[in-house]
C-alpha cells in the first residue's frame, strides 16, 4: 500500500468517519460490481453494500497494514455474498462480466461471448439482447451450488483453492461443481440452439 492509503487506513482504525467515507468513495464502484455480479438487482446490491460497509468498518482493527487493501475488501464482499446466499436461494446471475470458461486441465475453452456476435444493426441488437436474456435465464436455472461455484470461478476469477476455502468444501467438490455447471450450461445452450455441436 502507498503511504496515502496507509494513513487513510490508520485514520479509519481510529474511527475517523470522514476517512471511512473517503475510503468507501474510492472503492464503492468496485464493491458494488461484486454485489451486482451476485444479485443482478440494483436494490439488492445496495442493501448488500450497506452490510459490507458495516463489516469493513468493524473489521478495520484486524486489517494488516502490510498487506494490500483491495483483496481484503474483496474478501469481505465475497464472503458477505456467500453467507447471504446460504441463507436464501441464489439470485439470478448473468453471463455479463463472465470471462471465458477455460478448463486448464483439458485445454477446452468455452467462452460464451464467442457465440454472440457484436450487434451492428437494430435487428442484430434485438437478436443479441434476446440471446443474452436466454443465457441469463439458463444460468439462473442452474442448481444453486453450481451457480455459486461458476460465479466465483469465472466472474470473481477466484482459484479453485480459494473457492474451496471460502465455501468450506473439498477441492474436488468445487472442481466438480464448476465442471458440472459448465457442462449443464453448454447442454442447455445446445438445446436452445445457441451453440452448434
């Protein structure tokens, strides 16, 4: 962390509300995007953001100033979303923001955006939006454990090991959930003729 950020964190540790507001204003867009990637809903994202702010405020005394701030903030945000999702059914998720669905072990690459051409006309825009809507629905129809694993792996770009730690699951279970999620999504996309065999 740079000296300016360290000073800001130290002021936050002293319960300086102005410093806390400044820190949040620097990172609120980043934290909001994490929330929205899970909730796909503005109001729910704002609600979750308030809970995350509270956890950050309460957790500052345990923050190690020798470590970078952003991963610590991300961990709090992702953990909050995971814990929230354990209490209720997972919200609808979208493929927007997902990176490619690469499987490093097999070398297979499944990038959903490769199957959607850029829209250049009004007609193409309509088809493009309809396709996105169908994929959003297909992701939403995945079983909860698969959707969560898929989101953490490809949207939050977490390693399998990190997901296993966060979900308190064996590594093999996490890998299997991601594998099954990818296959189920691919099968559904084939059935909807969004992919060619």
